[in-house]
């Protein structure tokens, strides 16, 4: 469950701009702020089932976007490569200013 | 016009997985294979106007996706940073194996 939450947090991070305001709100409360389905239902005056269905649909949409665009998996690969790069630079490079460029690359993701 | 074609080629590259088969096909013929609207219309037995409308709509969709996800502008920034990194390494680093990691980073985009 923790693993799924972590994955959904990342996918939400990458694709939230493609969701509707309501989808975004439910996902934020459920995954980021750890509200229960019942609490969200009460807040928006809808049934618990409606919230559940909306969140399930959004989760599926996020997985579909990831299947098509792979932003999360590319991010993971890139993070690994940047780590390798940093280690190599720490070991081999006398002028550490190069790390500033690597930092900029890292911030871009 | 050349600039627009170049931009559409890039946007198509980044977001084509989010288009329908028909949208993809028209865009490929028009932007990648340089067919005219009339030629595409003839091939698919639809009006020239229908092809034009479809391509216009797709162009707008691609720009909308770019506004939301910024994959192309991030790619441009990343390309620039990777170029800087390569120049810095060429100048300062005795062990050029580090460039292999940078190459992998570059291929990832």
C-alpha cells in the first residue's frame, strides 16, 4: 500500500496538469493530505462511493498517461544517471564547478 | 513557416502518443512527409477542409499539452545544460569516461 501511495504521488506530480480541478482536489486530499474517503465525501457532500469511483478513475488515467509518456520512468532513469555522474565527478574531477551544471540538470526534472 | 514546421515536428514527437490514430496519420503525412492538404484529402477520400480542420485542431492540442507539461521546453533547457556539461568536461576532466554517462543522459530525452 505504501508503495502504491508513493507511486501515485509521483504520477500525480507529473500529470496533475492533465486532470480536472475536481480530480486534482480529491487526489490531493486522499494521497497528499491523507484524508479518508468518508472525510472527502462529507466535505464535498457526495457519497463515499462517488469519491471512490472518481479516485479509481483518476488513478487509471494517471497510469494510462505514464504508459504513453513514461515521464516517471524516465525521471527514475535520469536520477540514477545523475547520481552516477556526481560520483564520477567527485572521484575524478579537480574543478568541482562542473557540479553546478549537474545540479541545474537535476533541478530540471 | 519553417519555424512552425520545426516546432510542430518536435511537439508531435513528444505528444504523439496522446493523439488518435487518424490525428497521428494526418500529422505524419503533412509535417513529416510533406504531403499537401489536397493529397491527404484524396488519399482518405474526405474534403480538403476536413483535413485542414483536423490538423488545426491537432496543432492546438499539441500546444495545449506543451502548455501543461512543458516537455519540449524542458528538453531544450536540458540540451543546453548537457552541452555546457560536455564543454566543461572536455576542458577540465582528465578521465573522459565521464562523457559516457553524459551520453546516456542525452539519449534519454
